[in-house]
């Protein structure tokens, strides 16, 4: 899976670089940095979420269906709620509007419309959006690292390779100590 994600970086990098170059923003590399960060973090996060769900489920089909459902809910539910409340003219609190920016779909959309936004926005608005996208991507990156750590730490137990409650790393250390005569 890692190889596939690395191979997919080539077309994404080509798109980002040409998009940046053709728009005449050679001095401002914010779009490139945020776009590359999103492509490095979001697909890997989905991969590790799928692995985590796969470790928890007994059936491959249930794991695939659950993974697709979780990804769809996380990505599109905030956008759907925003669309419905806007079209029905239901007033929503400001904190809820701000929560909509946490969706990966919103992050990708904001990056796709980056150049139109920078043409019409002030420097303070551009800085604000850059910080929000950066913070959200950092949160997703931390989630990626924590899910990855948890999956690697508990994979043997969840796959039935070691009894539950036994720390595999501690057992290896005690085996090495007993072999050395300690």
C-alpha cells in the first residue's frame, strides 16, 4: 500500500506544480506546501484507519464496508449538514460553521479554490485560512501517528498471535534476559 501511495504522489505533484506555475504564483509557496501536506497525510490516514478497522472486524467484507462508511461520514457529513442548513435557511451557531472546516472534503475544496480566494481576500484572511488548514492537517497528522502506533502496538494481540494482555515487547526483553542468564 505504501508503494501505491508513493506512486500516486507523482501525478499529484505534477498537478500541484503545474497548477502553481500556470497561475503565476511563483513567489508564494503556501499552496504547494498545504497541497503536498494534504496528499501526504490524508491517504495515509485512510490507510491506517482501514487497517485498524480490519484488525477489529472478523470479516473482510464487513471491514471494507465499515471503512467506506467511516470515511464517507467523516468526509461528507459536515458538508451535508452545512448544505441542508444553508438551503433550509436554518440558523446555526458560529462554532458549528467553524467545525465544518474540519472535514477533509472541506480542506481539499479550500485548496482547490486557493487562487480565486487569494485574489479576492486580504492578507489577514489568507493568513487565517492558512493557519486553519495547517492546524487541521496537523490534527489529522497526529491522528495518523496515534492510529499507526496503536495498530502496530496491538497487531499481534488482535491477530491472535499472543495472549491478550501480554505485552509482546516485554516478553522479548524477558526472553533475552533469561537467555543471557540474567
